[in-house]
C-alpha cells in the first residue's frame, strides 16, 4: 500500500537509532508510517477499510424523498458495516434546492445520521464529514452555514440510504452530490 506523500510522523523513543540503513544513496527519502496506516493495516491487516464514492446527480436529488438513494447495499446475512467516515460533498451548479418540509437529509439503514438541509440549499459548494458509528450530535461551522449531524448505529445486514427526513422531494435546484464512504464489513457474533 502506498503511503501519503505528506510529511506525517508518529512518536519514536529518543533511544531508537534512526540512522538510515536501507539505502546506499545519500539523502534518499525514508517512508514514515502514520497512525492511520498503523491502525488500518497493522492492527487489523485482515480486514482493511474499503473506500467507495457514490455520485448522485440532480435527477436523483430531486426524487430522493420518495426514492431513497442507495449508498451501500446490504452486506449479507449476519454481517454489518463499521462506518469509519462519510463525506458528503455538494457541488452547487445553477440554483439551490428547496425542501418543502424536511429540515434535514438522512442517512438511514446500517448507520443513522441527519444532515441539515443547508448542505443542498446552499448557493455555494458545501461538505459534511461524519466520523464513525458513534452516537453523537455535532455542529460543524457556525451561523447560517452550520451543519448539525446526529448519528446512531443501525441494524445487522442493512444497507445505507440517503433521503429526506419527511420523504418530500426537493424542488428546483441544480447541483450534484459526491458521497465518499470508508467502511469495513464484520460478522456478527
């Protein structure tokens, strides 16, 4: 697995010899592992996280109240998702969406989270980052641009869907969403 190209370090005891021994070239770069690399690939090397991206176009957004958008299919009998991160990016294009009665969008199924409608009713690009299967309430930002996220865990063998909370379809609007999700699948029991 390639490492990130940015300079990121983990702590090393002062008595550890850090002399470069693997290269005969002067000033050759040394790869340094990050805490994420260690936790994702050393601690649980048998089940590394999967990263997927789902693109959602304007026609899907306009129908999402009555036709939930599948982000992840059910993982199979006796299995469940461990959601590490969900990033929802809104790419504003021609006009903001309007939601008749829903104050939020919801991710439902294996993971339940509510995102204020401002993410798609905005007149600029916007994003929301949700971390993990945690039961929490987080306000991201301040003022009229803030996004509140409320998360709770969901049932076994359940997929993940994006929809409006009151099942009403957005009206007007021109833009699209990219949902980037990082997860693992685990067996119950």
